[in-house]
C-alpha cells in the first residue's frame, strides 16, 4: 500500500492497512516530510533475529528493511525468558497489536530522522554499545514527545540483558542509561561519551 510519502511492502490485508496508517501518521508527527519524498518499509523474509536496517540508494527515498515478526511482542511476563528476537519470530504466543506496531514504526522512523537530519552519522563498524545507547535515546525522546515507543522498563530490561554479561552493572552504568533516556537531543558526541562509560559488548 502506498501514498505519496509511505509505501508498505511485504504485508497484506488489514495488517498492511494498519501499518500504513501508523507510518503515515508517524511521518507527519516526526516532521519527516521535509526530509524525504517517500519512505518504503519492506517486510521481507530476512533471517530471523536480524536487526532492521536502512538503505539510502536515494536519500529522498530511503528504505527500511524488517521482518514481520518485528511488529510483534511476547507477553510481558515472558520477556525475561525470551532474549533472542529469532526465538520471538518463531514463537506461537506472540502478540501483534496496535501498540506493538506503533512502537516499532515510530522507533524506526525516529532513527531514520536522526540520520537524515545529521544528528547521528553512520560510521563503519559502529560498535554495538553505541547502537544500544542510540536506541535508548530514541525511545526516551519518543516518550517525551508523547509518541509511541518502548517503555523505560522494557529498555532497562534490554540494557540489563546486554550489559550484565560483561559483569556487575554499577551505579554509573545506570546513571548513563538515565541520561540517555532523558536527553532531548542526540548527537554522535553524546553517544560516544555514553559508550565511554559503559562496558564493551
């Protein structure tokens, strides 16, 4: 489904309609209209567990590649037990609802805006800790703006799962999480500073 600014590929029926409606609204809410002519979101049969990614063959026509399972969530009580997204994609009890769809779409489109307006400049071999820091700031800013995003509790769980494998998380690590969550603006220097205070993952 498409209009002048949003194209949804790889989905059918009511799901395609809902994702299209959410993405169209998010493009407007996040002020992407002046940065792009159109964004295409392709839900492809990519390998489960791969993170969504962007391609910019035409900067005015970016493409977000994702897996349909990215629109779903496991019930909250099971999120500790399921740590790998490839398991989520294959689980029988995933939930796909308006909330999970909106969270995913708004998160991806704010990431896109950060790249298009120069707030974050992609680097070769961007470390995972920088990607994690960026992701926290995305959901924190969405909450501040009053738009759908992943909750602080969910982001803390993800933060804990990622960094606890490196050892005990110290107060400075949680302070860094809070700073990233509370930031109103983001740039590569803020993210690098945060990474310098976090364990290497």
